[in-house]
C-alpha cells in the first residue's frame, strides 16, 4: 500500500464528549461490520471495568477503509488520569479529530489534549458533536475553540481549522449549520472526506533504513509481548533481523521480528510487508518496552524516548496484615504484589513503583486517584488482597522552595448550590479564576487549587450539589506550598473486639453515627465500623449481644430500627481515610481500619507524632 492511501488519526476530547460512540459510527458506516453482525455499543471499550463505568481507560486502535484509503483510528481516554495513554497515542498519528460537546464547549481536558497535539505540530479537525442536543450552541463552541487554540500558541495553519458538525449517536455529520433540533446531514461522509482532505499522508521513505517507535504494548499468551507503533521510514517484513534501541544513548540489543500484523476494522491481519505510515503490531522480541525504536542493524536511526508527564500522587500498597487476611484473596504475599506491579509498569507508562524501608510496603505513584483506584480494582478482580494508605501528593524542591502540584478545576453546578461549593473550595485553599453563568440556571466555576485540597472532595461535592454537579480537574503546574488544609470533619467509630456484628449492637450504635457494616459482617479490633457524628474517634462495642434471661419486661421487645449502612466503594474508601488509617481491599470486600489496631498502640503513636 502506498503512503498516500494511509491516514493516521487520533480522536481526542474531554470525558463524555462522545469519542467512543463516534468511533462506533465510523466503523459501522465504512462497512466494517457485515449486515448480519450484531454490534454492541461502544465496541472499543472491551475491558470489563470500562464497560461498567462507561469510560475509556486504555487507548485502542482500529482501522476503516473509505474510498480506497486505509484510515487508522486511535480512540483515546478523556480523563486527565490517563493522560499517559493520550500522549502515547499522539506519537503515532498525523492528525487529530478534536470532539467538543456543542453545549459544554471546551473543558479542562479538551485544553490538555489540544495542548499536547499542537505541541507535536498536529493539525486538528474540530468536530462539534451532539449538535442535536437541546441547548446546543455551535457558534459559541467554535469561537471558544479558536480562543483556546490561540491561548495555547497555535500557528496560523493550526488556527485555520476545518469544522464539522455531527451527532455521533445518530450517525450524521454536516459541514453546514442547520436549524436547531433537525437533522443537518445524511451520514458520516462529510467527516470522512474532511479527514482525507486535511490529514496529510505520512511522508516517509520506504527505501530508507527502518525506523519504528513502539507506542503501546499488548500481550498474548501465544506469542508473548506485542509492540504497537507506526513505521516512520523503511520497510518491515516478518522474520527480519532488527536492532532495538532505547533512544540515541540508551542500551541496545538485537532481535528478530516474528509476525507483522496490521489493523483491519477491529481485527488484526498478518501482512507480508509494511511501509511508512502503517500502524503495525510486531511480536517475537521479548524485552520490548514503550518508547524504544526498532531500527535497521546496518544503519541504526534511533528516535528519542517518549516523554511522559510525571506522576503527582503517591499511595502506599502494603501487605494485608489484618486478622481477616488471606481468607478471601488468592495472592496475598509481598512478592506476589510486587510482581503484579512490575507487570503493570510494562504497559502503564505513567505509573512509578519503588520499594520503601518498611517490609512489604511499596510506594506507587500515578496521575490521580482514578488512575490508582482503577489499578486497585483490576488487582482485586484478579484475586489480590492488599491494604492501601491515604493518597499523598508528590512535593518537589524547586530553587530551594517546597512546591506542590496545583490543579485547574472546572465545576458546572446549579446556581442555588453556588454558595456552598465556593465556601468548600475556599476552605481548601482554592482560588477563583472565572465564573460564567449560562443564563439557564447553571453556572460554571473555574478554580486553581492545590492537589491536596482535592483529595476527598468528590463525595463532599456530590453532597453539596445533590448529585447534579459536574466537576473535572487537570494538573496545571507546581507552585510554592500553600499551607495547611483542614481534613475530615467527623471522627470514626472503631470496633473494640473481634467477632461478628449483631443487629442488637447496631441498634445501640445507631444514634452515634452512620455505619459501614451490616449485621453478620465479621469485625476485628481496630476496624472502622462507621462515621462518628462528632469530630472525635470513639471505640465502640460492635459485637455486643443481648443478655437473655427468663424475665419479660413490657415495652422492651420493640423492633430494632437501623439506618441502612453506607456502601463502601473503592473511590469513597480511599478518599475517606486519614493518614493513620488504611483501606483493606480483598476480592470480595472493602474494609476500613486503623493503621494500629490496638488502642494502646494508637495512643503511643499519637504521642510520638505530637
């Protein structure tokens, strides 16, 4: 296939602006699926957690054919936590399709992904998606996109971007604006034609020495490790001897490529040879890593390693030491947890893992809470059992001054909740930058806030806005330390004994606060069983039973009324805990506990800490 019949594009956007749904339509309308094939929605999100949550976590490739041109499409995640995935995806494409919601306009993540794309010199195609929504304002969106590009330092060519209007869910696009609420176009052809017109074919010489940078990894139990990347120059054939280099100055070793595969629709097909511009999968080389260059032995041409933003949040992953350890999980030892983290490092490029001075405790750094809790969720589903500490931000020393990460926060809320949200963000050292009412009863607030202030804020925000608010944040840079930020307002209820919790005990504790446990759950000394209604911790008897005698007293036999417990999710638990507490994670349950289970140990630790 010659170069000019290939186009490589990435689809980038903020969360929920419709990337994966758009890819669905492009696959459908390019005739990838036969008439009889049953196609699920968001076909690219094939991981169980992605399906449950309706979010994309890993960047994925597919390919479509349109009028004889092979278009490779990379679907990218929208959350800032998975920014490492977006950065990798952009390194193997020649153009980007930037989706912007016709109602919301450019959001923080739009800004992040656009900045990355413009810096790489890619020319974006702006697609105003969901134009059939009530409240859509396509003109505002295009002007806002232009202002954003200008702020991010786009050149004249990038500012002269083509615009396509589309409704991804209904499967039509148009180059012209139509009447609100109506269908403006027939199908996706205008978008396809815009891609062919504005995305340049890859310019690489097929006769030059081979140059292929690995941008993603996959694994198959059949052929071992698989590298995915775009051929910059040269030709690649199966059974070819190559040199693998870690940048110009890094280590190098020889290898032999076994198979060369290309994308066709959602399938992978073996090819006899591949040329510049092709996105291919190669296997047969054992130690492939992300960012390495696969190049010609006789005339090596290494590319610089991929640069990925540094992590901003760390958590300690520890071996589970609670009295209930090992009952529910398959993998419980420190070696098993360490091996699993090492395996994750191979494909999750934005993650960092290091050992600490304590035995069985590993420090894991990532881009944000979601990034780390998704890893924990995957581990618990695989049968791992472990305990994790409260997330901490990564401080840096810049010019002899202690600096901390600052996040840019955008909150979209109803006007009547504005006071409460502004107060809460103010307490957390947030600084208001912009406030924009939309004239329909909602207001958009933009804040700069230390990353520490956001830990544990999500639940409070949902309570303040009665579940109607939308919040998103993105890393903005390092600034000098902003001082102390208050923590949790309430204390916790701690069990004083091991055993099983009874309804009678729950009835007695009901007026003390909200519980995390229900009748029949196992508890142990030092385990957190609920939230105290006051600000101090309270040790309670959660295993108390009724003393049965042969006396009967009138009025005492009333039914026990119990408030339903709070169901612990992984995110809630990680956000809720304080520094002296841990979350115990097993395949079946999530429990909270104090770091020191015995009360005298806790008192000693607090004295030493004071």
